[in-house]
C-alpha cells in the first residue's frame, strides 16, 4: 500500500497504521515498527490516529471488494461448469450447486436490505428519493447533494462564457454559497 497519505500523524504512527493493516496482530505490528504494543493501543485511543486507521482500513477493504467483484463472474461461471459437467464427481457438483444457491439467496437478501434502508433514509429525510447510489458509491445526504449541485452550478459558465462569480452562483439561502 505504497503512496498512501496519512496526514496528521508522526512517521512512527504512519508506519504503525500501515503495519496494522498488513499484520495479523497488534503485537506483530508493534514489533515491526519498533514500538511497544501498549503504545499502539494508546495510539488507537487517540482520535486522529484512530480516524486515519479506520479510513485506511476501509480503503483497503474497498480495494479487496473491488478485486473480488472483478472475478465474481468468472467464479460463478466456474461453479456453473462444475455443477453441469457430468464428469465432475457428484459431491463436487452438489457443493457447487449449494454455493450458487447460497450466493443467489444472499444477493437477493442484500438487495432487499439496501432497498429497505434507502426507504427508511428517505422517510427520515436523510437522503433524497431520487438518489440511486448504492453499494461502493456513497449515498449522499440531502445537504451533501445540495452542496454538490451548487458546486456544479457554480462551475458552469455564465452567458459570457466565463465562470460564474460568487454573486451569480446559486445559494441555499443560508449564505456562504452552499
């Protein structure tokens, strides 16, 4: 994970965050960096260290999910071939069929759960009903959507072909342009 930006941390804390992402335990990460496990646990209690660690862990996991999603169709194809090939041992065919059925059921349940969560968020006024972003794409809150729309509008050229000034950009009525 080279080239990762970890702002607001000391060099040892940066190394520790990266070690925590790649090592199986806090003790092993601490050993690699040259600090005590107690120091790592203390750092994990610090808001900025904890925030950076959680952010990078999410980014790392998102990359792994993206990688898995790229190969999912191939995996499904392999299972389908195994399941339908008469020369494949019976136990393997049954196992492939069971995995495909479980994947299908889990996919339907997840899709239904996402739909229910979005309906609750719309009802609670957290997101707009016209937002269709799900999964790895962030669902925008109403405020985030308004700010993004205002920024997009401000970047559009005016009738003279120039970028709009702050006075021409739309405002949400609360001042500040957004």
